[in-house]
C-alpha cells in the first residue's frame, strides 16, 4: 500500500516540476535540467505503479 502512495507522490512532484520548468523558469539550462528530473520522477512513479498493479 505504501508503495502506491510513493508512486502517486512521485507523479505529483513530476507534475509540479514540469509546470515550473515550462511556465515559471525562463533560464533554458535550468528549465531543461528541471524537466529532465521531473521526467525521471514520472518514469519512477509509472514503474512503481505498474509494480503495484501487477503484483496485487
């Protein structure tokens, strides 16, 4: 159960970071690094959610 909360948290963090990188940060280098980190969080959240779905 806790791993599903972690995966939802990773996806929420990824959503916030994508919003920041696209709309609030004007520096392209910082914005691209932040987008890369958020996509990594999104992939981790997806993989952990798939783990929960297929093992339950």
